[in-house]
C-alpha cells in the first residue's frame, strides 16, 4: 500500500509539473488569428448570414480556440475598404499548432461542409501570427 501511495504522489507531482510547463509553453506562443471572409451565392441574404453566424458558434468547442467572432460586413464609402463580402468569421487560436489541429477537427469539417460551402460563392482566409 505504501508503494502504491508513493506512485500516486509521483504521478500527481508529475501532472503538476507537466501542466505548468505546458501552460508556460503556451504563454510563450503568439496567438494566431484566422480571418474567414465569405461571399454568399445569394448576395446579402440575411437568413443565410445568420445561419453562418450561428453555425460558427460551434467552433468555440474545438480545443485551442480562444475566441470566435462572426458578423456581417460593415459597408463603407472609403475606397481602401473592401466591403464586397457578406459575412466574416474571426477565430483566435492559442498557437499555430492549434490552428493546424482545428483544420482537421470534425466540428470544423462539419461546419465547413454542411453550412459554409453550400451557401458560399467564394471564401478567402487570412492567417496571422499576432505579436503581443
């Protein structure tokens, strides 16, 4: 029994060391922003925009996803602003590895195949490592 207790204590200590070093590792990573711009097959269709926005909320369940924001375009008269898309999704990841894992995650694949692709005429993605 004493030997078993020793193993349990070692296991617990190792767990604390591992988790703190993992969180330290993540602290040193710069977050990644994944910006998705979507042009709908049906221009400015509110019902389809809302369907995409609601579906994007499921993406928060994927490990490594820190934030998900989605919304419709803000129209602008400024020449420098591209307001031709209909809806955007902006996702913040803890690291580029989390982005990599997200791309093959079943939730992401389901949202992309069942919602985005059937409604979208065009999708453009921008990924950036943010220096904090």
